[in-house]
């Protein structure tokens, strides 16, 4: 089976190259980022204490970020090596200031795994949520390097737990401990490796709680909000906007509310199309003067701001629910905002739990949005009640980072 796995890695690499030659942008970045990669990696000595954190992409990075930053604070003498599999994670976080070195993870061939681990010489390793690369994990195991999975989620339909999963379970066996998000994951791991799983929850709660505590202030947006009730639409897609914009724009005219909309994509064509749907009271943030408080609609056409902007909202609409799945609901909930989103939310446990706590409200169409908009958003009591439940939900779920650091303290 190992022979097939290694062959599969080479086949995957070949397919990525073909995709790159065909013009696929992400494939080109994947190949380009790994070209002569070992010449960019700085070899570390045995005298250097090193912690290696690996994330698949940007979402996993945000999940691992609280652990990285807490580890940095508690163990300042360790060098931190951060690796990414995908271009989206590496491109955005290659200058992350809490890591000493940020690299693409070289492809999981036997030679690459051996060479990479020999170069960075990790004393401890963390894989965030998933990414089970057999050769890397095997090299860490052979070198007796403590290896942990952070915020892991497992499901019984995964190949690890099938009758044919014997070889795949060898990947899991290399981990010293699994810090998992929930009881079902804990039960599955314990059925294979008793005593190796601990429920620490989802570290994303620690991340969004920290953002809410340390949110960057935007005085110009604070003046824009003033005492108005604001709906903040985050990571919206055109399909979302078809549902909520007609009713919100009418409420802007008749109810005196304001709208902040941060679309998922912010390229010029997308922003221009969105602006055309808006009345004259709309303004792009990048083109706004210091005082645009007389405007009623603010279009955020820059990345990296959204998670801090929820502080200026009273309720949030989270995009993606009419496509492959909703985006981050926890960032809004951490600021005490009730949230609405489209019907494709079932893959996201936090969305389902927010609904159970009556802090989130799914909509299937424009009629359902209109009803919720009137009953929740335009009702001060209902909106504030749901917002408190959202904030309480996040508060009760945080703390996973501290549990993880306590459990690994004896291995540092």
C-alpha cells in the first residue's frame, strides 16, 4: 500500500503540472512556490529549539493561529516554522510575524519528507485539523518527535474507520495525541488508540474571541454608523445579494437603517457590478473621504477588514449559503451579532449550534429573508436577545488553546 501511496503522490504532482500548463492559476502558484524550494529553506541546527506547525490553507491557519501565538508567548526561545499546502494560505500569510519561517510544504515524497525534517529539525510538530501526509508523519515518528493533531474532526465514513483502512490507520498511529473538537471524534479515535484523544474543542473560538477583544478601531466607520441600525453583509456572493438586497435597500430608504456590505470577491469587475445595484447613497470604502457619515451604504472593497468590522453591525448576513457553503459565522457571533445565511450550512457544526441556540437564522429564499428581516432585525428586543445568545455561545466554547498547551507542557 505504501508503494501505491508514493506512486499516487507522483501522479498528483504530474496532474498539478498539467493543470498549470493549462492555465490554472492556483496550480501555477502551487508549482511555482515549490520550484527549487529547498534552496529557500534555512537549515536549523540541533541547538535551535524548533516547533513546526502545518496548515492546509488559510482556514486551517486561522484555526491554528491561537495555538501558534500562545506557544510563541509561552516558549519565546523556540523558532517557529509554519508550512502551508495551498497557495491561498501561503500567499496571504507568508509574512506572518509570529512565525520565524514560512514555507510551502514540499510534496510528500519519501526523499522530500526526509530532507525537510532534517533541515528544520523540529522538536515538536503540530498538524492543524487534518493533512495526513504519511512520509512526513513517518519521519517524525522515526525521530521520536512529539506530533499532535489540533482541532481534529473525524467521521465514521472516513477511510481510517473502514474494513480496508488498516494501512491508513498507520498515519494516525504516528500521532502522540489527538486534540479533537467533539465527542464523536473522540469516540472514533479511542476505538483505535485508547488514551490518545482529548476533547479540547475548536480553537477557532479562541481566535474570534481574541479578535473581538482586540478589534481594530475604524473611526470613520464609527461615524458612518453613529446611532443607526446597521446590517453587515459579510463574504456575500451575487446569489446572496439577490435574496437580501431588495428588502435591505427598501429598508435603507424607509426605515433609516444602514448597510455595510463586504463581498467575498473584491476585484474591480465584481465591485463595479455591485455598485451599479446601489442607489447614490452608496460609497466604496477605498474611495471614501474621512467623513462619509451622510452615506447610507458602505461597500468594503479591501481584504482583511471584515473580521474587525462586525463591531459596527447590529445583525449580520453571512454569504456562501446559496453556493458550496457558508463562510465564517463565528466572527460575527463573537461580537454579539445574530446571523442569517442561506440553506447550505449543514456541513458547519457551529452554524447548526447557533441555530439551536436561536442566535442564527437560515433562509431558503427572499420571502423567508423578508420575514426574518422584519421579525428579528427590525425588532430591537428580538435582535438584542439573539445577539446575547450568539455572544454567550462563543464565550462558552472558547478555551481549547489553553487545554492544548497544558497537555503538551511536559514535552517542551
